[in-house]
């Protein structure tokens, strides 16, 4: 039986299982630690939120848009650097904390707070995805999917709640995994995301009907009451 022949729920659960193994197992393998409570907490937190996304947010239509968009969209080169800096964060952090020990020790309190922050931030991204069926990694107008302005849920508070979650997720994940040095690629990632917000916001104002009126109602892009 091929993957496409599997029932819908089974395909979604398989997607969740593979992602959980890849992230959780990959982090522990890079760290060379299989009994760390911090790493297990990170892996289980990620897995739990991703299971929620798989069952309730990431339907097959949105999954195709996220993983196989029909075009590269605007700002495609910057997207590669965003992905590379994110990957670098999750490679450097476990190698640093588990094998090379470049960083000075991070206190348990900081790691626990960062764990909570990273899981919470990932949930914010999923919540934005659940609200916005046009939540794509590429900047484009999804005319074939009936692209329209979304102004409900977290989008009634800021215009780009998913990017808010990403901005919190990267640095808190670096600290949760036990690395100060991983804050460097995490910081680069955050800088690229801030730039991405400006590029995407300008693109949507110019190309998505009703976005200008929405931006006038919801004034802040990412940080409520600030920016």
C-alpha cells in the first residue's frame, strides 16, 4: 500500500510520527545524550504541539501549500537563508551543549523558562496556522485557493502572529537546548524574520484586496502595542 492510499488520519499520524522522530531523535543524536530531561521535555513538547497541528490545523490542502508550493514566490533567496539559520540553530545548540561544551552552563531556571517559552511560541505558530488557511512559507497571492484577508483570532491582534511565534521560538529553543552560542544563528534568524515581515506586509498591501483596510484596523505587525 502506498502512502497516498492510506486513510487521511493515518497519513496525518505518519507525518506527525516522522517529524517527531526527526526532531526529537535528531536533537538527542547530535547532543549524544539520550537521558537528558531537558532534551526529552523539548522533544515531547514539540511532538505534542505538532500532533495538535497535524490533527486540527495542517489539513492536506494547507500541507501541500506549505511543503510543495506551486511557485517560489517573492523573496525566495531570503527564505533559503531563513531556513538555513533555523537549521543551524538546531544543529549547533545540541552539539554545543552535549558534545563540545562551548557555552558556559545555563542555569536550570533559564532552561525551564525557555522550554516553556519555546513550546508556547510553537503553539502560537500553530494557532496562527489553524486560523489562516493561507499560511504559506512563500510570499505569493494564492489565487487558486481563494486567497483573502484573515482578520480573526490572533490576526485581530497583530497582522503576522505566526512571525511573532517564530521570533520567540528560535532564541528560546537555543537556550532550552543549553547553548548560548546557538543564539548567534537564532539572532540571524530573527533579523531575517523582521525583514520578512516588512517585505510580506508591503507585498500584501500592494497585491491582496482588502489588506490596506485591514492594516488600518490592525495597526501592529508583530508585537502588540509596539510594532
